[in-house]
């Protein structure tokens, strides 16, 4: 009568606080919201990420100079010059690519006019008179050029703002990266 069972009691299964379907739904919602936020903040995320990549790329030079007993101030100046050198290199490659595009683009002007002429003939086949078709294709071309110029100007202004942000980030990250080694050892 006084015998107790010495076998251990198996643990009861732990039930999750939320059902699995709700967890999947919440995870999907959080992932979707994260993607939307990253898309809206891409103007900020892209330059910050580029600045981090460039500083991480150039930082070993600073470590090497400090290991070879170069004073901190000249090592920092060389680090910043290398960071800005990378930026100048990237910008020069983009400018050269745009220059190359500008030299290649006129070769396709005759094809573009041929496409407009064929579009005008297609409109004439549908019963639209030649003056009306000419005005439609002329308006298409003017609207396209105006839209292109507007988007180009918007892009140039955005690019200038991003470059200013990037240069500021690079300056502060470059200066901050010089003391990371001592903080990591603590």
C-alpha cells in the first residue's frame, strides 16, 4: 500500500502560445512589411550599405599602417584619401559608361525614325489621315523626350543628394573605424 512508483513522470508536451498557422501568417506579414520599408528607405539604405562596404574594404590599410607605427593622424588622412579615391574611381567609371552610351546612341537614331515611320503607316492603315498620324507621332516623340529630360533631371538631383550623403557617411565611418580595434579588445 505504501509503495510509490519510482519511474519518472514524462514531461507534458509544451503547447505553443500561438497556433502554427497564425505564426506563419505573422511571419509572412512581418517579412512583407520589412520589404516595403526597405523599398521606401532605399534612398538611405543603399548609400549606407555602400559606405559600409567601402570602409570595410579600405580599413585593413589603416590597420597595416598603425601596425607599422604610422601615427594616428596621418594614417587617418591616408584612410580618408583612399576612401574618397574609391568613390572617385566609381564615379569616373559611371561617367565613362555614360559617355560611351552617348557615343553609341546616335547610331540608333535611324532605327528610331524607321519605327516612327512604320507606326505612322500602321495608323494610316487603320484609317487615320497622314496629318493626324504625324501629329500623334510628333506628340509621342515630344512627350517621350520631355519625360526623359524630366526623369534625367530628377535622377541627377537625387544622385547629387546621394553623393553628398555618401561622402558624409564615408567621412564619419572612416574616422569611426580607426578606433574600432581598441573598442573590440575591451
